[in-house]
C-alpha cells in the first residue's frame, strides 16, 4: 500500500530555489524519502510550479536558464500528479467556501490530501492557520 504525502507548489519551489531556509526544506524532503512516502499533488501543481519560476524570471529574480533548470528539478522530485474528478472538485469547492476564499487553488490540495487520507505539507502559514487541522502541516 502506498503511503502518500501531498505537497503544494510552494514546498517544491522552496526545495529547489536558493533561499535562507532551503536546508530546512531539503532536510524534510530527505525524511520523507527515508520514510518511503510517495509525494503527490493535484495537476494544478504543474501549472503553479511553472508559473512561479516564470514569474521569478520575468521579474529578474532568476535567470531564464535557472528557471528552466528549476522546472526540470521540480519534476525530478517524483511528485505523482492526480487529475481532479467531480468529487475532488466538489470537495475543493466545499473547502473554498468553508475558508471564505474567492479562489479554490489551495482547496484542491486540501481535497486531494483528504481523498488520499494523508498529510498536506505547505509553505503557506496563512493556509495552515485558516484550515487549523493536524494533517495540514507547515515546513
């Protein structure tokens, strides 16, 4: 039986892009690997990771070459992507309304983690605080 662990695009980005706390993310990733977790995310992850690197390049915070390499590295993390079905979309809708948000992006991560009965790891402290569930964890 596969032990899943959902990560959002922010976690993947912070694993790859240099920043002062990158070692913390790398250490956590190593623990996940050692524990045998299969990382997963909704297909939205692919769009978000690409957009994040594209924005960094657009605003001059990273070279185009580094952005290209960052996207390649993100895919080497081995994140299994799940396409949403009607149940997941409805659960994302429920999370979005429960959290009183206008956009459902974060809610698709929540819905997938619930569907797979696994933890969701994020770099978004506001999301963790808003959801206030023990299975939603902040790195």
